[in-house]
C-alpha cells in the first residue's frame, strides 16, 4: 500500500486536482450545454495522466534539490521510497497512456496541447528555466496556465480566443500571487532587520 501511495504522491495530486478543475471550467465554457459527460471524464482522465507524468518527471529531475529542502525532502524520491528508474518508467507509461487516451477518444489537438504542456513543465521549465533565470516562474507559468485551453480544446477541437483569455487570466493571476508572496517575504525581512518596537 505504501508503494501505491508513493506513486500517487509522485504525481503531485493536489496540483493535478487544481489543473483538472481549471480544465473542467474550460470544458464547460466551450459549449452552451453539456453534451457528453463521458467525453468530459475521459478528457479529464487523459489530462490527469499527462499532468501526473509531468510532475513525476519534475521530481525525478529535481530529486537532489528536493532532498536538500525542508519543503520537499519528504517526497518519495528523497525518502528512497522509489528509485529514479522506477519513477521515470512510471512517468513514461502514464504519459504515453494519457496521450493515447486523448488521441483515440478525444482529439489530436488536445493531445498535442497537453503534450506541449507536459514538455514545457517537465523539461523546459524544470531542466532549463529553473537553473537559467530567476524569471523561471514567470516564463514557465504558461504550462501551468494551460488547463482551461486543454479543456476547451477537448470539447470544441479548436483554439478559441475565449480559451486563450482564460489562460491569460490564470497566467496573470498566478504572477500576482507570486508577487504578493514576495512582498510578504520582504516585509518579514525588513521587520526582522528593523524592529519597530
């Protein structure tokens, strides 16, 4: 049972749940009425598998850094619950399975956009941007803002301007939250250095 839990945690389930909620919003806004619950559920399943794959790849690549940080040192790889090889194989299998589901049961566009997000997060953001620039969150945030577009495309098989607007809203919203957290951190630093008692 612990092994199943380790694989589950490797997929960063809370992040994936939030992505699925955003994808569902895109799906529901893509049409006037809900035409097929099964299409929605199958698309969400495929998107979830690809998102979990991206999260697992991220953890494989960042396993040494994760082991050094208190926030992430309890993850399955730093704890030795899974090997990097097994985690990589798992990520590959669920990523391929998710892509095939989207291709066979939904549409090619959704599969391509979902794989682009997976590659954007797991490889471009994790491998390159995190180590290349402090602006990594800003640039890499596009993959995290894509779920409404994925949901919209899964229903309409189009890249609609309204879906792109949803992506932009999430992209900007996430940046505002990041800036707010930075501002709060700076306030704490200032108060620690200059007590006003």
